[in-house]
């Protein structure tokens, strides 16, 4: 069994708590993937102190020099791709091809931000004084607290840590316990790349202790968080109270609209991929499918046929298309929402059960589930389930579809399937979401593009691409006169 301590000031340091967390395989609950330590608040404080000490020398390195550390980390991660992907599949359940793809994405993110070290960092601005030079430059915010979820245990930490580092910040990282072994594997790559002591630190533990300490610690200048709406509000309020910069990504209730002129087969395939891959455990996953009534019967028939072909099982098996929920708690959440949907009057037309046959009783498996006759006032049409549950909603036209699509508190991602250019343009303008996609699934996002949502999906900031610079740096205006 793999055992990990905290990573503080360039060393793996055991906690004084005396308590450990066992990360189990959600596909085979008797298998312990690894063990990490619960930490004490003072151990997070120690990590923050070392990060604060390290920031001055790290900031003084050139961007190119910081980039070389990221390039080296990328090479190490790439060399360990198979190993880390397998650990990810064992720890949180997604299929091995998905885990490999995510790890490869982590490599690409590191290389992208390594290149940022040689890109421009400011602008020259005309001054009203003919004898002066005025310009802007970027200054790092300092120590960044990174709080990440379990559903993308390689990609999300890296897309937060890599820009923090390239722009001259140091990091204190708290991963979700359910993905803590995978996170430790990522930190091993940074360690092997030889980053100076204190530049990257990782402290494991409960959100109520370690997460709260990141929020409250005066040595931490900025906090980047991905997780639930409820926890995100706590993080944002705590950061605001002490004047720390913060960035929140808090999920979605993402629609796909299928118009009568759509390529139905393409829309069906994208709905299944966007809604059910990774067991629906993506903040960009499709959860509402809004279909024009004239094609509703055809679309639904094709959708059901393909969903019935999905193989559910251990993500390490090559014939598995969908793995388990990450934990018993998450499985029960999904099953509870299925019961809520039934009680609200939605019609269950496929799935809805925990899978128990053929050894699946040893894991947290649930059937892909489809409801129809869903109305916008139902909880399954309003609340993020984070499971393989699709809600079908029938509409008469695009105008009604957009009204329903926007009638939620979230606004992260949305898709439309149509061959009509005017409908595409209307959707782009009228859809209240941070990412709108045409004839593509809702769950896609590219690392070089800004990522984030509207309404309650985010704090109105953006991650990834060069947009990340806005959070991880402050603008300094410089006026020079001889």
C-alpha cells in the first residue's frame, strides 16, 4: 500500500495528528489504493511560512528560468503517465483511457505555461508628459492556496499550480482526500524536477481544518478553489473578510439544446459522451437535454438504444465505458436524486438502480439514468447531481429552449446542435453561460482557452489560457522620468 506524508519545504513530513485516511478503490471497495495523513492546522501554517520565505527568490528568477522547472516537471509526468493514470483510475474510478487522457492534458498544461515565461508581461502606455515613459508590468500576488476536487485529480491541480508558479508565486496545495494519492504522485513530479524548497507544498486533511486554514491564514495572499457551491461561498466570504484575492469555480447544470434541423446522431453521441462519461462527475457534464418536439421521439429512441449498450464496470477493464461513483456518499447522493425525480413526477425511462450483479456489488456502481417529462421547477432540473442522470425536456422552438436553458442558478457550459447559422448566432448571444459550444458536447474545454462560468458557477474570474494571468498577478503601473 502506498503511504504519503505531507510535502513541506521540499521534504515529505509526517503529521503529528496520528490520524490517517485510507483511499479506497470505488470499483472494489476492499482494495486500499493508498494512505495519507490527516493534518493539523499548525502544519498548514508551517507550509505557508515556508512558501512565504521561498517567494522572494522564486519571484526574482526570470520567467524563462521558472519555465524550465515546468518543462522538466512535464517530462517527468509524461514518463510516468501510465503509472499515474492507473492510480487515478483505481482511486476515483474513471476509465483508464480517460485517466490517460487527463494525465496527458496535465503534461500539455505544464508545457503551455512553461512557455508563458517568455511572453510579454505588460504594455507601454502613452504619457501626457513628452519626457516620460509609462508602462505596466505584472507582479505575482505572493503565496497561493490551491484547493482542488477529486474529479480531475491531475488536470485541475496542474492548471492552478502551473500558472501560479510561472507568474512568480509560491503554492500551498490541499487536494481532495478522495484523490489524495494521485495528487501526491503529481507532487512527486514537481519534487523530482528540483523546484527550490518551499515553492510547492502539499498538506492533506479535512476541508473543515486544512481548507479553512488556507482561507484564514494571513500568509496566503490568494486562494483558487474548485468544488461545490456551498463550500465556494465559505471560501469566498472568508477571503473577502481578510482581503485575500480569490477565484472560485463551483459547478453547473449544463444544457444541450437539440433543434429540429440538427444532425440527430451527432447530438445523441455528444449527449451521451458529455453527460455520462466519467459517470457524470464533471462540472461541465450535460444534465439537461432540451429537444424540439418534432424530433423528440426520434432523438429519444436513438438515445435509449445507445445508452442501453453502455458497459459499466471497473475502469481498468478494457471493455468498460463507465466506471463507478467516486464514493459511497456520492453514490447515495445520485440515488437520492433519482428518488427525488420519481417523487416529483418525472418519468424514469431507463436505469435508476444501483448495480449489484456480476461482482458490481463490491463497488459504487449506478446505472446510466434517463428521465423524461421533466419540468424546469423540478429539483432534478435545477440542482447539480454529479452523476450519470439525464433529464429530457421537450420544447416547441428555440425561444422556449433558451428560456428553459437559462432558468437555473448556474451558467458554466452549454451546447446546441443545429445546422442553422442564425440559430447558432442566437444561441451564442442569448445563452447565459461562460462557455457555449456549437455541435459539440458541453464537457469539452481546451487548455489554452479561458475557463469559467456565469451566475453561481464562478466568482466571475477565468482559469486557463492567458486569462489565468489576471488572477495570479497584479498590474503595476510604472512612470519613469529622467
